[in-house]
C-alpha cells in the first residue's frame, strides 16, 4: 500500500529527501517512511481510480502493483485513490479497453443497420398487404400508408406489435385513416369546428365508396 502524504516536513528514511504534501510514500514499521525510489517502486505509473475496467485489466497484467491510499481527515480513514502499475501493463490494458470499445461500437453500427433493413422490409411487406386487400390502391399511396404505419409501429415497439400491425384489421384501419384524411371532408370539418365524433358519420359514406373502389381488381378503375 502506498500513501499520499498529507503534510510537508517528513524525510525519507532511505535517502533523506524531504517528503512534501502529495508525495507518494511507503510506510512500514521496520523501515519507516520511504520514497518510491528507495522502496523500488519508482518505475510504476499512477493510474487514478475512475475507470474500473482499465484498473482491473492493468492490475491483472502487472506483475508488481500497489494500491494508493490517502488519509481523509474529515472521515478519519484512508481512502483508495488509485493504483500503481507497470508501464507496459497500463499500455496493454489501455489497448484492450480501446479494442473493446471499438468492438462495442461496431456491434452498435451493425445493429442499427440491421434495424434499418428490417424497417425497410416491414414497409415493403405492409405496402404489399395493402395492395393485396386493395388492388386498385395506387402503389405510391400504399407506400405512404405503409410508411406511416411503420412509424407508428417502429421496430422499437417490438416485433410482436409490428407483426400484429400486418393483420387484416390493422391494414384496414391504416387504409381507412389514410382515405379519411386524404379523400374526405373530415379534416375540413374539424377545421370548421366539428368534433371527431360528429365529423366521422358525415364522411363515412365517402370513405366507404373510396375503399370499395380500391378493393376492385387493379386496372379496372372506372367500374363502381
Ligand atoms: Zn528515498
């Protein structure tokens, strides 16, 4: 254990150097206070506490090490400040920690890319389902509906909900909402001050007409 001196005035028992406040010293009953030079620890580097992973690694790789403590007058006890480790061990430990971080960063980038692909795939499948149920719905509208639904059930919410959103009821709801806003007077009625529950029945018929048209086989748009 190495102490950080909390006062000036003492001298090293080995070489007589003055120990000033803040100096690292070894204290032993037989040999008294010694500076790190005399204690044979001067080649070690100080690694302050604060990065537990780095400290653990450096200690594991260092054949010689010491714990650095300081006496706290207010708390009346010694407190751990860091460790002394071999320079080579500290360097290798730093390298390993950096590699770890690079690995974690890489994993995060790959995960994000995977999520983006999954989301894209989800939009495509949703749009396809819209077209299965509403063959006459224009492709770009189906895509707009799918993108909107995808935002609503984004991958963060979880696969089960996303999968659930692909069932027929959910598709119908998404398409109906799209038609309500895009092809009915609904939004206009709300602007005029109607409540949603008042506006909905007024536009129900126009929405149904549009949905019926989209349900017809593609390439037969004129037929009602
Ligand atoms: Zn000395």
